[in-house]
């Protein structure tokens, strides 16, 4: 079949994908060599999108409570309940919570309904959690939310500074591109409290104290002033400097004070400052480590101040670059999907409100910004918001203080969830669930981090009764009485309306304009090639403030808070390389599951020794908001006194690892973005009585109910890592399916092994021990796909020893650490390129190359030590 050009479903890089569907409802996935964002490359997640396309676990029919319903009944109920709530309590009594997973057309219809017809701005997006501080900082500095950079700038930079971005893991294709530039001579500086794999490959790593970014950047700006590295001509012609800006900057911005505040050696800090001051073509790329802070907006403006004052903006190879986390966070910003904006880069001033109302022909228009995400769910909890519609996101997992969010939704009179997955932590709290189209079934547009609009095209049919999100919203709007304004029949009609609004009464005051795209017909929409709106923003030195000048914004470093004795650690949170959000998609891909099969809490050796934590053991991490269990990883990549935990695990995938329960609902006062990176915490060892694992051929089987249970998708079924305190574990036997049982036991070691065979296949296996050893899992997992399994499976290994591949390092090529170490030793591999040539590892997305370099060094050191 002919490949369909579409766009990846994951991060904001916006990679082009070629999807070739097959008759079995799956598709072969490849990178699009003609797409300018990725030029044919894909990361591990994009490469394995095909593994996520099955219908297992999909929501395929409307559900009212636990009962299946027809679309008319479900839509009529949603429309009636929203209409009645508004009539009784006013428009601000309802809310939408949407997602960067929506397409621009979906976003547009939802925003239009809420702000122009319901008359409230209570629509916010999960993008509030990842990039709203960048939005607010850019509005303050530039006058409009415009990212003044492109990926091409990376190709021309002589210095690339990554701030709060584990780019190798979170944006691997961008990382591959900047590494290519560094291989050609550019320098790479990484500013991150953790020594991530991105940091390991840097020319310079500043492991600063969390939250000290303003001090770092203010100190750098003061250094540039003192050594003559500012651009006085650019400042005079294009930038407004507030009174007293430079005097205020001098307070505490000397090298030694900044070094103490940031907790880095003065010599390291000086080296960075000198490098930056001497390098005109500098790109500063920043992400969640900057944005997800209670001072995130000020941290963004500290970076923007630096680039404005040195004239490193609007020039090739010189720009501040906010890189987004979701595939269409930018598209949501363009249509007004944030509660703090109206539509098409317009705000809530009288002229903008009147303009948008005229364009929509709407009966009303929101008069003020709505509730931002954290405040929105607080309003649900206190009864102010009485009906909420959640689209394509899982706030019961992803919001800070997620326990309070769950309580709020449980008490809310009416909760609607539109999603592709039948059972999520949020869907469990819904009164109505509506089946939405998934990635391979959706048709529309997305905008990536560099403002490039790309088409997302359907290559699979809609399954069951699933429908596009825009269709679901417009059908509710029509039932609420606004049939004419929501008479769309296809996504192309919505796109054209969105384009017309972007140019409506826009004399150039707003850079966001989609000129030339409103007039095209359906065929032009279908054939649309990727394009970048706004061109080379600010290249002419004109900004979006009314006077055409940018603004330096005075920002000050907050004082470092005292460490409370009850909470001596600081919890940082973030993503894993091969997982995404709450794993409703990536958790289905067996290949992606192997990089990190369990949620780990990473802890420095000094803290581990002091707290009695052991590598590979379990720990209870507790904060003022809650507690959860994690597997311990002891590593000196952490700063002493700090912990790191991933965000991905949910009630459906683990009994622990529930990081959203731990973080505080404290937000940046300007952007409303939560601070996920610095929660006071403590940790204590948990020593279970027994540990084990469970294999099940049936992926729908009931999850184990024990102290520690973590689900891993595998080919042929599912596998759970287990641990518990019970003296007797027969309760686990109830999880096993019927069939021929093969059992063995060693009471002295508290060991039990049970295999269940059915029709010559392995239906289940349960291995548990108190003091004994458990076999490696790979061989047993492989038996789930074999047709001739006999009682000997109880041994946990084959008749001929299998080769242990070790932890998967390269997910793209499915290569494990043990395989790599053996090849290094036996073949004399001398560098990462040689590993790639021999095994294929690191030759696709490149995100594992830092790990390969570390493994190479460790293996060669071992070889040298043993002669």
C-alpha cells in the first residue's frame, strides 16, 4: 500500500512519519525523509508507534456510567447537563480541560464553544503544565507568544546551551541534530542539577542547585556587561530597558556570589561565562527544568534578557529556543486553548473581544481569563465548577497533588471524558465516556516547537463508534442550540476558519497569521506540505509590543529556603526516554517497556547510605502531599540531597511510582504553571518479605493486589514484577487462569513456582521466593509466544543456556547492555561508531549514544583492570 504522510504523535519536535497500513489494522512506520523537522529520522518512541495501534483496551462506544449507550443518547445527555448547569449557576460553573494531544481543529472548536458561545474562558490545557511559563515570558519580552528560533539555527550555532532539558531522552531528534553540529566543532553546555545522559556528552556541565537559574543568568548578563559583550546598538534601537534595571542586576550577580548560590565551582562558572560572552552564535534551548518552577516565568525572562541584551536574537544561529513537550502544544496556543488567552494570539482587551465576537457571530464572549489548570481543579473540588469535560488527557495522574484532583472529580456532579482508552485513572471517575479517534485515525494539523504546521493524516479507519474530537464537540454545541455556528462536516472547514481568524482585522500587529491558507479547498488541505508561519521572527528587529520594541524584564533570584528537618530531600520529576505521559500509548509497546521496566527513585550514594537504601531495593518516598513506593537506583548522577522520579506510572500499571500524588499544587504567580521540580521529601527503606514475578498470556487479566506490582507489556501477554509482606502468598494463585498446573516448592527458601499450560502454550507462570534466587525473565517471557511448551518450563531456563542480553540500552535496535559489553570485549570495539557498525546500536535516533559511551568506558576500564 502507498505510505501516508503524517506527523508523529509524541513530542513537540513534530517529526514527519510515513505510515503504511496493513490489512490487519497495524501499520509499518518510517521517518519521512522529506519532512524538514526530522529528515527521515525517528526516535525510539516514533519508531515503535506501530506497536501501539491495536484495539486492545480501546474505548469503542459511548458509555454512560458502566452501560453502553448510543451517540445520540450520550451527546444529548452531555448537552443537557451543561445547558442546565449554565442556566442555574452561570457560564463559569462549567469547564473544559483539554490537551496538547488534540489537533488544532479539535482545539479550535472546543475553544470557540467555551469562549464564544458558553461565554466563559474556563478552558485550559495540560500544556499549562509544561510550557505556559515560556508563553508568559515571551509575552512579557516580545509582546506575543512567538518562539524566535528554528531547528536550522542549531545547524549554524557555535555554542548550544541546554537549560533544564534532557534533550537526548526527551527530544532525541533535536539532540541528534545538535550533536551533529557539535561534532563539526560547536560547543555544548548543559545546565541541569542531574548528570543526565545529555550532560555526560557535554563539553561543560553545570550541576546547579535546583531553582537557582535566575541567579545564574543574571550573573551571566552582568558578566557580559562587564566584559563588553552586550550589543548597545541593538539595545538602543530595539529594546526597552526599565529604569534601574542595570543597578538591580548588580545585586548578588558577581561571580563568587553566584557560584555559592548555584552551588557550582567558581572556575566552572567562569568557564561558562567566558564561553558565552565570546560566542555570538549561541542558541539557548530550554525546557521543563526552566518552565516547571514556581519562578518559571522569571527564569524564562532571565534567558530572554540575556539574548536581547547581547543581540543574539533574530539572527541565524543565535536565539533563545523554548522546546515544547507535546505534539500540538503550539497549535493549542495559537487557537487560544489556554485560559489566559482568547483566540489567535489575542487577549481579553475590549478590541480583541469585540473582534473575535464579530468574527464568530457569537451571542457572547468571555470577558476575562478563565481558571488555569490548578485553580480549575480546585474550583471543581470546592463546588464552583459543577460540570467538566476532559479531553485526551489524564489529570488524575498528571496534575500536581493528584490525590486532591481525584477527590475533586469524584465529588463533581457531572464529569465527561473523551479519550481513546477505556480505562484510565481519570475515566474511572467519569459519568460519561466518549470514544475519540486515536492517532492513526485522526485528520488535521499540528504545530511543532519551531512554529511549523504539519498535516496529521488518517491511515486507519475509525474503529467501533469512535469519532474525531472536533466532531464530538460540535455535536454537543449543536445540541446546546448553536447549530449554524458549528455546522462543520470536515476538519478542512475548521482549518480554513482558523486561518481566516488569524488574519481578520490583523494589520500586522500580530505576527501569527496564516496568510494564503484560508482560500484553499479540500484538495489543497489534503495536500498541504509543512510550512512555518512567521518566518524568521524578529529578524527585522521589530517586536510585537505596540512600540515595536522588546522589553528587558527585571527579575530577581528568590532566596534559598531553609531545608525543613522533616523533609530533608528535594524531589525532582521528569520523563523516561522510551515512555510518554501516563503510558496509555507507550505502555502498549513491548519494545519500549524494556528500557526502564519499573519506576525508579534515583538517589545519591551518600543519601542512600544515610537512609539505609540499597540499590535495587524498595523505598517509600513521602512528601507533604502523599507517599508512594519506588525501586531504588543509587547513582552519583544525582546531587546529594536530591531525588529524581518519573511521571509515567498510574494505578493501571503499578501499585507504586505514583509521582503525581507527591508533588505540590504550587504555581508560578504569572503563568500558573506548577513547580514539579522541587518538592520537599524524605525516603525510607521498605524490605518486603518476598519478591517474585508473574507472567500472563491474557493482557486483560486482573492486576495483582500486593505491596509492589509493576506491569510490563511483553510480546504474547503481560509481566508483573512483584513484592509483598504476606507470610503466605496463595492469594496470588487466584490470578492464574485454568489449565494444566506444574508446581514446585522449596519451603526452606520460601520458594514457589507455578506454570499453567493450556493447549501446549504457556498461559501463566508465577515465581515467588523469600530468600532464594529468581531466574532471569527473558527466556520465560519468550515462552509466551511458543506453541510447544512443556512442564520443563518450570525450571525457568532452556535446556541450552540462553544469552542474557542485559538491560535494553538501544530500544530502536533492541540491543542490551550485556550484548554490547560482550561485543566491546570480544571484538575490540573502540568507539561508539564501532558499536553502531557491529550491533546497530545508536544508529537510529541517537538518544542512547551517551549510554553507549559510558558503557564503553566502563567495559574498557574493567578489561584494563583485569589485564
